[in-house]
C-alpha cells in the first residue's frame, strides 16, 4: 500500500493545510469561477431585495429570528464603502453581492478542511469540496445577496472548531464552536438543526465521559441558546414596531402554510431538490452510512453526516421546501465528507489505484455539472433575466404617479425597492403573503373611494403560472368584471370605477391564466404546477 493510498484510506497523516494547497485551492478557484460566471445581474431573489433594503436602514428582518448577522454585517460593509468610496444607496447591492461572491471560495476551502479532518484523506476532502463547489444551488446563490453561501462557510467553520475542541479536549474550542453555531442562527435559522451535534459529539466521540465533560456540554448548549436567541430577543422585547411586523410575518407564514400544507405528495419535490443539490452525495449517502457503521460504528465522519442528514430531514416539515430548492445546502457541508470518502474508497478498491479512483470521481462530478448546466440553462437564464428586470422596473414606474397604488405581481418587491431608494412613494397590493385574496376587490374599491389611483401591470412575466401565484392570477383575471381600464403603457392599466364610461380599454386578463400559457406551464418545477 503506497503512501498516497494509505493517507486516503485513513492511515498515516495527511499533508498539513499549507502544504496541501494543490488540493484545496482548485476547488476554491472553481467555486469562484462558477459563481462569477453565473453571478446575478441584479440582487437576486425577493429575499435578497428585502435584505438589501433592510441592510441600508440597519433594521432586522421580520422573517424568523431577524437574520441579524447578515443584515447588520451588510450594514457595516455599506457604511464603510460609503465612507471610503462614496457608494450610493442604489449601488449598495453591489457591495453586498460581491461580499457573498468573495465568501464562496472560502466556504469551499472551509468544507475541505472539515472533510480532511474527519476523513484523514486529501483525496476524500477534495472530492467533498468539489461536490459543494459544483452544487447548482451553491453556484447560483453564490452570486446573490442571499444567506446560502455565508451559511455554508459558517457551518463548516463552526463544526470544524467544535470537532477539534472535542478531539483535543479543549474547552475554549468547544465553546467557540457552540458560539459560532449560535451566531449562525442569526444568519439563517436552520443552524438550530445542528444543535444535536453539540450534545452528541462530546458524548459519543470521547472514549470516556466524565461529569466535567457533561458540564461542558451543558455550558456549550447555554452559549448556543444565548447567542442564537439573544439578538432576536433584544429586538423583540425593546422595539414594539418589530413586534408588530414579526407577528405579521407569523400570520403570513400561517397563510402560506395553509396554502401549501405539508403532505406525502411533497416527498417527490423534496427528494428531487435534495438530489439536485449534490447528486453524487445524495445517491452515495445511504450506502456510505451503512459502510461506515460496519467499519467504525459511531465515528466522527458518520456522526457528522447523520447530523447533516437530520438537519435536511427537518426541512420536510416546512412547506417551502417543496417549492424552493435552495434549502438543502443546510446539511451538505456535513454530508459531503462521508459520501465523498465512501465513493473514493469503493472506487480505489475496485480499480486498485487511488489516483485513478480520484480522477474518476472528478470526471463524474464534471459530467453531472455539465448535464445539469445543459438541462437547466434555458430555464435558469429566463428566471435570472426576469429577476434582473427588477433593476429596470423603475422605468415602468415613471409612467404612473409617484403616489400610485401598484398591483405588479412578481415585481411588487421592485416597486418597494425603488421606493426605498427614494424614487417615489408608491404603495402596493402585494403578492404572496401580502395578497388580499377575496378582499382584493373591496381593497381596490377602498383606494378608489379615498381618491387614490390604482394601476395593474398585466405583463405575463410578473404573473407566473406556477405554485402559489396561480391563485393570484385567478383573482386578477376577475377584476375585469368589477372595473373599467385605461391603458397607460403596453402592459400597465389604470383601474377605474365600473361606471366610468371614459375608460374603454380591454386588458384581456385571461391571457394570464395557466391554461392559456402552455409554454410557460411546462417550465414549472415539480410541485409548483
């Protein structure tokens, strides 16, 4: 057995970090290149636009526990960029977006170190890092103002530090790891799903457990809870406005959950999105867990993967997992090392060469990445371009009064964003959780009675026939029987009272119905039709 095979097989000592730069640097550079190639032309998903506005004002999000670390980290970056380079608010998103881009290679390298520590193999660590670097979710969200890539970086770092503390019996490292996981809850609440690791790792990975170590576990859990909930608790208890908007978010969440109840039919999109996130890791995982159990029972590698799998399984209990594919990065930094190590070992045994096994794994990952790119590029390009049009939507708003009430479908967030940038004082009849449902017509009537002018953007691109917006389309189409319309631009119409004989334009809202848009509906993702 040669030295390289011994190292990859878990025997001997792998190369120190700086000496192993030829192994961790290529995955990091690959991640950076892919993220830059697919970087979003504007901000990204709706959440990203919301984060951008909140980061400029220095105020937490009403979602979940506030995303304080992400928002206030961005706030500090913007204040620094504004002071040094006079960056204006409308360009702040560039600072936030490229801060995420810069974290992409760091996240992959942190995952490489974590995988190297638990597999004792530079080969397995590199394949694990490549799994993450080539993940479509990691790549697409690495170029947006979103929390996904920063979460991967902080997850890998926190688990790595805590694991080293457990192995070396160094209490400061254990507490720092717990503190970082708690801090991560303020970045993305799914960090809380890793809480079992804080208990199980010290109790199962140490040869003997004393009362002293149990006390350290209890203290680390308290540190995790204090840091995880403290920031949210401060805002919730000290700011009555934040309390109101947070309860508003809870009500909106309840409405969305009622629209998309968790059921067995969600299993198909759940497993599909899990697979798409990292196909090789997904398919290898069950076999890898059985193999590792037979080989080492409860090893750090197996316990880490079980914790990551547990985190991803908990995602099923949230309705949004079945309609949004990006959440499965949650457990990937913990799952990838075991899957990578299993695949490398199996191929090395069969091919009798670690180098050939490693090259084969790299080739498989490249083929999967290319196949996904070819399949998804037309859909993803259209999706990205549609979001990028939020940047240009301000030109549409020039055609309406600055105090207009806008019904803009998917561009509702763009109206809110450009209002926040100081270009107008528009209000919206929102989409998603802000959609009034059966109260749509009475709400419009109330605005008209108050002397407000209401405008509807009928551009089909803003009314997606997939998922939750299907219901909104039905309500929008019904407006033709309650109001008259005056055309302002190609797609924007002003709503007038039904007795206004001067408004004679026909918006033909039935064109928005899913049954009249077969080319659009066939692009809907599974579970969103």
